């Protein structure tokens, strides 16, 4: 073996040993009462989708952007809806005109009915005195019934006009609601994970436009052996240390402990196999401190999770909480703002 090749081999060994030492030493040694395992950061994903079929007019957020609750992130083309709304409003005005005409007709028929009623009552009284014939009384009674029918017809026409107004108003309100729903807003503070549609695309009802990462619900799953997980209670204090910021542990809490083992057969027969049992444990990041870590909250980022199952034990110095400096990380996303 040549001297040059030996030098290269020695250099590779030294570098590899240095990397291994750094990895081992960078992870804090755990005293009794603590357990740790590696994991990846996860967050609840929320999709922003269209409620109705339509064409996208604008998409106002890009991948990596931070959006606040209520912020407009996309708009749909509402020109056809606005045309339908104008048509519905015209029908309302037409129905209102018809109702005013019908109400005027009701007033006329009411007056005619009142006159006919008085005329019939006079005729009926005069018949008893012999002043008029029964035939004239019957004619007045027939006229009274005609005016009564005409009055009922006029009232029915006014009711139909009012029904037309109500129907057109309901249609207009529906179109206004659909126009409002065509402005897509972020339901919460989040980061845009994926931009799934572009302006000009026609999407069906429920078509996805943006995928968001909910920055208020971030967690990490770690897997602990059965010898340890039995000591871990819900609500236990925990820490998450991201590879991107190992010097700043994040406060967390144990929010879930699986009741079933994973990565092992369902039926365990021997003591040796029982040592291989692991249980999934969920570490939920503290929401009050999470805002400081927003620039690093990315689904899949690796790190370490630590659990304290002995409440009397003190956290090691490397896992003590420290103030996170402002603007420690560069902003991400097209808007270039950490907010």
C-alpha cells in the first residue's frame, strides 16, 4: 500500500471518528428519571379549498409564506355570479312593482266590496218594507258576491307578488353568500406548505388551492421501550431539540401514549422479544413558546424528544430552557417575513 493511500485512509478514519464523537457528545447525557429518542417534527395540515365550482382569479400566497387568520389567500372569478345577482335584484324590483300594483287593486276591490255590501243591506231592508222587489235584492246580493270574489283575487295576487319578492330575495342572498365564499381566507395562522392551483384553473367544488401547516398544533412522535413507557404519564414534562437549533430546547408535554406496542409481532412469547417492544409517545409543543420556533416549524424536520418521567428530577443543563434571540433565523417564503 502506497504512502498516499495510507494517508487518505487515516484521514477518512479521523474525520469519521470526529463526526461520530460530535454526534454522541452533542446529545445530552440523560440522568435517571429521563428518556429520549429521535423523531421528526409533525404538524396538523389544513387544506384551503373552493366551496363551489369555478375559475381561480388570484392566488395571493406562495409556498413558505406565513398567513394570518382571516387573511385573503385566493379569489375566484365571480363575474357570472355577479350577473346572476343583478338578474335576481331586477326580479326583486319587478316583483315589488307588481306588489304595489296588486295592493292598489286590493284597495279598489275593497271599496267596491264595501259599497256592494251597503247596497245589499239597503235592498234587504227595503224588501221588508215593500219598497223594492226581491229581484232587485237578489241582483244586489249577486253583485256583492262578485265584488267579494274580486277582492279575494286581488289579495291573492298581492300574496303572489310578495312570494315572488321573497323568492328573488332568497336567490339574491344565496348569490351574495356564494360571492363571499369565493374569497378564500386562511382559517388560522399558518405557513403555506403547498400551492396546489394557479390562476385560470377551473376547480370543482372542494378543489384544493393551498395546503397549510397549522403552527399552533405542532408535535413530535418518539418511540420508547416498554421498560420506560410504563413510567410515562400523560402531561409529563418534555423537551424537543431540533437538529436545526440544538442549543434551544423547546418545551413540550406528553399528550398521548399508545396502548399498543409497535414494530413487534402482536403475539409476544419470550422475555427476549419483550425487550424489543416500543410504544409511540406524542410530545406536544408548548403553544406559548412555539411562536419563537415558527421559522423552524417544517414537517419532517428531525430532532430529539426527551421525557421526564420522574417529576423530582432536574433537567440536565443542556435541556434547560433558554431565551430565543429575535431574528435568529432567516425568514422563509416569498413574502420574506417571519412575522
